[in-house]
C-alpha cells in the first residue's frame, strides 16, 4: 500500500482532504500545507489529469511563495479532476458542490487557478463566505484580468537580467502557455522593447524569428481561437517552443514541462518560471551547469497571490501593483545575492529564504513550534 505520509515533513501538510460526491461528479483533493504565517491561500485547479501528488507539491509551493513574499498567509491548494470546458451550468454546480464540501475548512482561502476564474471564486464565496480573486463587481481585484502574475513575472525578469548583462530592448522571448500569465508577461515585455519569437497553447505553437504580434495573439485567444489560427509565423507542435532559440524562456503552463530528458533542447539565457513547478530538480541543476539563470516559480510568479492578499486585506488595485513590484523585485535581488555569495542553486537560495520566515512564524504557534 502506498505510504499516505510520504509527503509529510516538519513543515506540513497540516491536513489533506479527499472529496468525492458521485451525484455531481466531484473528485477533489485539498491540501492545507502550513498555516504558521496565517490562513492558507491557494488556487483551485481544474483539469482532467490532476491528482493528489500534484496537489501536495503545489500546496508546498504556495507555502514557500507566501512566506517568501512576506504575506500573512500559509499555503494550500486544491485540485478538481474534471474538464474545465464543461457546460457553464454543469461547471457552476460542480464548483458549488466543491465549495459546500470545504465550507468548514476555515483555514483555507481558495483563489483562481488553471481551469477556474473570478466567477468561480464568486460562486465559492457565495457558498463559504471566503475566496480571493473575486469579480470586480463584488469588491474583488480580478487578478487574471489585470495580469497580476504576469506583471510580477516581468518585475522578476527585469531584476534577473541585470547580473547577466541582458537588455530587455531587443531580447527574444518565448512563452510556453499563452494564457492568463503568459499573455500578460508577453505584452508587458514587448512594451519594454522585447520581441516575442515563440508562443504555445494546449493545441500547438507558432514561431517567428522576426517577431509575433502580441496584440493579435491576445485578441485571437480571447475570441476563443487557437494560436494555430494566427495568420503569420511557422506552426508547429506545442513542444516546439522548447527548441526555439531565445534570451528569455517563460514556462507558464503545467508542472514538469522541462525535465532531464528534454532540458538540453533549451537554448536560452534566462528561465523565468511563470507556472508552478514547471521544471524538475534535475532540469534546474542541468540549466545551472549550462550557465542558464533560473528564477524559481515561487519567487517569480508570486504576483497573483500578492494581489489576492491585498484584496483579502481590503486594499486597492493600485496598492496590489505597488506591493507586487516591491516584493518581487526585493526577493529576486535577495535570491540572486545569495546565489552569488554561496554558489547555491537559485531554488535552494529561495527555499532557504522562505523557510527562515516560516520557521520564525512557527515559533509563535502553540502546536507548530519547531524543535530546537
């Protein structure tokens, strides 16, 4: 029998829930990883192939992300095994059933993630009284709509480019996953003079060494189209973006897209992780050996959760953007300084930063204080 405690360590998880309601097709896992810093905030991911292991790993990433950002929140995550493109009425029923099932899990505050959005968070709050990333009409800051995560990703890139002598003007960019994170990051980088030379969605990729029109790609996606429908560039399989030479490579799709078996195909100077856990440890070590700088996910893509925390505390959109810029730039500089000082991998330096903050918070808790 598989060990149910194989993911347990001194940091968590605090609780794990497996939810099953056959009458509505609900199959879900919720992981509340660590709440030393405050109630856990983490997204609700909906996809057909999600499972418990992915949820555990994402919840831990949220604990590190929230701590590294200095937020008064711990980390959690939930996954729902279902097709996010199901009919809207069916999706609302499923989301509401999920929300009703977690109504008493008061130390977990859901937010949007892959397959869910601001409207879904509105349904969850209607059922439970708590959620972040809400529609603007009910007082939320719609983080996907305003591009909070992409905005923070660009702040991290702007700091990380400096020690490697990379100018944004003329920098070639590839985005894997042209969705809520990837499209905003591409737009903001192009506004700063960069050139988008490759992008992919779940159906395929479009490549053009002379540059893609970001505004046209965004309009195409928002109209429900596929990148393969774009009128210019070379069409290819979605993984072809791994082979496209560039200066900045942004994974903004699913976990483990860069692994030991394909990392050698990357030809870039900087990897800025817009997705959660997009690279395996083996791949990150290989990239470091090759001289490629990697900005870890929970440092680079914290813009969304910083925005969510600002909303939760009653702040404004302007306050959210200011906080994202300040926190992500400071943390990126701290991680890079530690890498320069110790020659550690960026992820190791980032994890150490976050764990120091979690450990300090745990000392204030009655039952969570770490052993000396």
